[in-house]
C-alpha cells in the first residue's frame, strides 16, 4: 500500500512539473517469489517545450517527439546546422522534431509466502552508467537528474533537501559540460545560420503584419527563401 501511494505521488509530481510526462512498464515473473518490472519514463524537457508550442501554432505542422537517449555516451555538442535542419525538415515533411527525454530502469519485487511484498530494488539505467563513467551526454545527465529529483523524492522530504541528496549521490561532475557555467561547444560556422534566421524573422514579421491588418507586409518582394 505504501509503495502504491509513493508511486501515485511520484506520478502526480512528474505530470505537474514535466511536460508531456508518460510511463510504460512490462512485468515478468523471474522466480517463485520474484517479479521483474521493466519501465521507462519520458517527457519533453522544459527547455524544449517551446518547440512543442511552436508545432501547435505552425499550420500544417505537428510535433514529432524524438528521443536522444541512445546517444548517452556521446559528449553533447551544439550544431547550428542541426537547428536549421530541424526547421527545414519540418517545413518539408510537416513534422517538427521535438526532443523527448527518456529514462529507463527496472524494479525487482520480492514477495513472501503469503504474497506480501517484502523488498523492492529499483535500478535506474543512467544512474548506473554515470557511476561507471559511461554517461557522457550532458542532456541525458540532466534528464536523469530531473527524474531523480521529481520522480523519486520521498514523501515528506523537501524538494531542496532532496535535490542536495541527489547532488551528493552521483558523480555529476564527471559529465563533460555539466558545470553551471559550461557552454556546449559549437561544431560549425554560425554565420550562414544567422542569415537563415534573419530571413525567417522577416517572414514571421510579414505574416504578423498581414494577420493584424498592417498592410502589404514587411519583407521586400525580391527576398529569396532558402530551406
């Protein structure tokens, strides 16, 4: 009963704090008194929620949540060309890729002869990889931290105190770029991309002026649009 209450509290907190939070699980008996539950939790990172909102406001375009958890061993880098490709693909396909955080794990439940639950072991995959020094992706590390702080906070424990415990429990500093002042390395030249977004800004201003009855538009008629 206590486990069910804790699970319900974690789920409620996650749905309140993490956009589009959802879970999935499958169970299997692995012994006479032992059940293995494989689970995963996914959500749109708060820093990417604006993309989900943009997809909802972009005519003819829908959000396409896309996980990146498989790149957990790759050091995070930033690519302006990648940003451009996301929007170009959305314009071409009608699907805007929105980052989707994914955390996986397994819980082992043991029961006594009266079928009463006597022990639970919950193993979170990224946490073990972090302990082994194999979690190198800053975004995946942030997702793990969000998950532990929100979805595993014990009942009655203050959020700030629990966050301090999560901080002390795992070697977060081993993840490249995890420092508060660290900035992801850019792997390409930003100049052409700034030109791309300048054109997009002009197009957006023109659309806004038209929708608001502001006359003939802002963008000059000879502007070429490249995607």
